[in-house]
C-alpha cells in the first residue's frame, strides 16, 4: 500500500526536475497492473427536474437519482483496459451518501469487483471539485494508488469537468482527458484524445488517469446473472472518521443559489399556414431587424 | 497583486485580458499578466496582448509539439509563483478546462467552469455558470483567492489601446509525469469555426438522410452562415464532423441569428446556443421544447419550410 503512495510521489525529485522512470510494483501474478479504479457520481436525473413556479428554483427533492452517464463509459473503458492488461482488481469509488449504492449496483453488474462509498461530515452540496478530488485521492492513496484510473469527462448535473484532472494532480500522475480511444499494454496505455483542434495521441506509463465521454465507447448491458451476482459484491461504506479530508473537506467554491434560466424569447409561433407564407412573415421581420439582406 | 490570463487562442486571450482589467479593481488587484505559454511557433505576438490589456507578457517556451496538460500546468504555476495571485482566467476549451483544473488543485483553490458572469467587489468574487444540463444558472462564491475560472468566448469584449510594456522570458522545468505525445493529427478537413459565424443553421434529426443536409447548406448560403448540428448527427450518424456539434458537450455559439432545423431542443442542445441573438426554429411538432426557447417557431415540415425560407430570403435580398 505504502509503496504505491511512495511511487506516486517519488517522481518529485529534490530538484523538482523530471524523472524519467517509474518502477512498477510487480504484482503477485507477474503482471504489472494490480489495481484499476473508476470514479462515479450518483446524480439527479436532470431530465426530470422541474422548476418551482413560485421561487423559480429547480426542485431537486424527490427527483430520481442515477449513475452519471459518462461514468458507465468509464466503467466500460476500465473493463476493456482490464482485459488488455491481463486482469486486475477493479474498484469503483464514489463520494456520496450511502444511497449511492443504487447507482453503484449497475456498475458492479457491469463488472466492477468492489465499490467504496466515501461519505463526508458535511452535506454533499457543500463539496466542490477540490474537495471531491482531494477525498478521492486520499482514499486511493490509503488503498494503494491504482495503475489506471478512469473518470467521466463531466458529470451530468454540475458538469464542472474537473474531478478527473484534479485527482491526477492530487496523486501526482499524468492524465489524458476526453479519450477517443485507448490501447492498453502491460505497463502503459496509448490514448488518443480530442484536443479541440485535432487528435493527439499520448503514451502514458502507469499510473495514469483517463477521462472519457459518451462517445468513447458503448457501455455493455449486464445480463440478469450479472445483475444478481452484483448484489453479493462488496460495497464498503467509509464515514468521516476514515479520512481527515472527509472530516474537514477543503472547499474552494460555495454555492449561493441556483435559479431556472429565464427565456426572454419572443415566442412567435406560426402554424397551420402555407410554408411560403410563414417563411415570408419571418423573413420580413428578420430583414426589418437587419439580420438578412442588410449588407 | 496580480491577475493572470492563460489562453492558447489569441482572440480569446484578448477577451480575457479585457475581463481581467474589468475585474481588477473589485479584487484589489493590480497588475494583469498574460502567460504566453507553448511550443515555439505557437506563442502569440506580445505586442497585441500588451495593447489588449496585459501589463506584462511572460513568455514560457515548452519543448512540446502540442498541448500537454502536465507541462502546461507546471508552466502556469511557475509563472504565477511568488506573486500575490487573485485570479486566473482560462478559455473554456477542452485544453483550457484541463489545465485550469490541475492548476487549481495544485494551488488548493476553487475553479468555476464555463463561467458566464464574474462579479468582484471588496476583494471577493462571485460567479454564474449553467448547471443541470443548461436549464439553470448557479451562482457560486469563492471561499478564498486566488480564484480560477474558465470562461466561454463572448463573455468579455476585447479592448485595445492599453499601454502595457513589460516582457519577460521564463525558463520552466517541467515534469512530463511519464506521458509523452506520440502522434498529432490535425483536425480533419471540413472543420468549421462556428464560434465566429454570424449566422448558424443547426441541423437536427428531423432530417431523414445525409443528402438532406443540402437543405441546410442552401439556407446557410442564403444567409451567409455556417451549418452546425445536434449531437446525434455528429456523434452517432457521423454526417458532420465534431466541429459542427453544438451544445453542452459540443460548442457554445452565440451568432446573431440561429436557425434550428428539425431540432427538438433538448436542454443539452439549448445550452450551446441559448445566447444566440434571434432564434428561428422549424419543427413539425408544436409541443417540441425548442419552441419554448425561440423567437420564431415555424410549425410544419422542414422539407417544405426550409426551401420556402431560402426563396423568401433570396427574394428579400433582391429587393
Ligand atoms: C449548482 C452547483 C454548481 C457547481 N459548480 C461547480 C464548479 O463550477 N466548480 C466546482 O469545483 N464545483 C462545482 N460544484 C460542486 C460539484 O457538484 C461537486 O464538487 C462534485 O462533487 C464534482 O463536480 P462535478 O459534478 O461537476 O464533477 P465533474 O468534474 O464534472 O465530474 C467528472 C467525473 O468525475 C468523477 N466524479 C465527479 N463527482 C464525483 C463524486 N462525487 N464521486 C466520485 N466521482 C466523482 C466522475 O467520474 C465524473 O464523471 C457545483 C455544485 C452545485 C450544486
Ligand atoms: C450529458 C449529455 C450531453 C449532451 N450533449 C449534447 C450536445 O452537446 N448537443 C446536442 O445537440 N445534444 C446533446 N445531448 C443529446 C440531447 O439530449 C438530445 O438527444 C439531442 O440534442 C437531440 O437531437 P435532435 O434534436 O437532432 O434529435 P431529436 O430529439 O430526435 O429531434 C428531432 C426533431 O425533429 C423533428 N422533426 C422530425 N421530422 C421533421 C420534419 N419532417 N420537419 C420538421 N421537424 C421534424 C421532430 O419533431 C423532433 O423534434 C446530450 C445528452 C446528454 C445526456
């Protein structure tokens, strides 16, 4: 356990310079990879959120919860990498309340070996991604830093796109965000990523962290046997007493309020008219507004 | 006291410099730095940045062929080390979000993603950003400074005329963390810059086949715009490249005029085009969500309405 932590930190040489080699921990079975982790968030089902007409606030109470979509892609990619590297223990970590168990079952059915729920001393709404990533990093260090970590690029509800890269930073390891494709080897993974203006392929030695989107792969659907077997897989509940960062999460951003976005659109709806007539009416207005033909 | 901007894109960098200048008094900040980080050939002309609002441009050359988050993080952190940093602004791009998150973690501070408004007063900072798939706006406060924020294009207006003068070159030792770039493939041909388009015609699943995109091409040509699309057309059907994809997980656009053609208007799509000037939607379903976010809703078959629009626009221009 301790060795993995040391390994993650050993690269910060005394002069702050780059060290080029990482010695991998030999695993009992001879393979280099012993641990793979994914991080998953239990989120409100955004499509079901209604707006309170009085306060103009979204009503989150009572809305169903589910696994954030991209985390199923994270699970799928982790399973593929697990096959490619020749097997490893695959653990799902979540920072949440014990009811996250419902979401985790789906990931256990897909093929995770174990789930860990990390519950802080404060309400979840007070955590930002600094807190979440710090807690995840501390838990992973305590268990032994996984050689491969897969996260979603963005969660479905708050979409801050930070937990993945922050976790990598907290562990002192590399990260490749928005993976299009991964190719796992025993000691490294090749990841092509969408950089926004082209595709970059990165060769990342373990340990490394990868974030995925819904486009990265197609998550497998567990069969009934796997779903039943998942109920017997261990889900570890770890409370605030297990980590200082769960007891006193470091928080950088505090939510003040959330309101529904107003729509101040004209809302002129034309129907039951011939296409040409609707078109002419709209185009006349657009022309008046200087939006077409004004050059 | 210092505010800093890091941007890979010069245009965006100028917008953020204007933002940093506007926020400086409220943050009791002084100097505005531009962190000109990147490989040789990819860094920007300091003169342009100095007149856009930077008091000082810090040049950091990285021995890389493309963006890689570990080295960029080291460079940003090194460039602001030792100064009393109040705020770091970074474009809300794929690379920008990545580097902002790592820098914020290293500094042990908060980071607001896709920030659409920033308000500074008495040394504290409040921000707005879209959440819940783009249907709601969250206001958040930074518990302490420095603050890190990624900001979409168009939030600040670039300004010229600033008389910054200082230039500095910094050597930074970076740590690749055992990851290396082994391949670079530039964006596939057929890429568009929807962010800069004055008019966008967004195609949705209301189109029955790829060839029917011609309808949208014709409309775009008539209004001098670019064609974009919803996620399924790019991600699933691959009719158009990813650079056309508009929405929460695609591009944010804010053209003067936006046409939604056979687009249902799910919140994740609306998140990417909500700030458009005027919105015209064509859909055969009068109850589609797009119609509650539109200026003009034309209910009917797009195969009739789009050609009719093209004809009406052509006629209007001729007059
Ligand atoms: C209205 C509102 C706005 C917010 N805005 C911000 C903001 O701008 N910046 C900020 O730092 N925080 C913000 N937060 C806090 C944020 O919801 C939590 O910090 C959350 O734990 C992580 O952020 P995220 O959901 O945006 O995750 P993202 O970083 O978008 O998630 C990416 C991936 O990280 C992993 N992950 C995320 N959360 C967890 C978790 N709890 N457990 C395990 N894995 C996880 C998953 O793999 C996920 O796919 C906001 C909260 C609210 C209520
Ligand atoms: C986390 C997440 C992120 C997402 N990010 C994005 C994103 O960035 N961008 C995005 O676009 N989507 C995104 N989505 C998907 C989004 O939820 C919708 O599924 C998608 O936008 C729907 O695309 P569409 O409107 O083209 O198709 P549909 O929803 O299938 O709508 C087609 C519309 O065409 C109309 N139509 C059909 N035939 C005709 C006709 N002959 N004439 C006129 N109208 C016709 C129909 O009435 C319908 O309203 C995301 C989803 C999730 C969960």
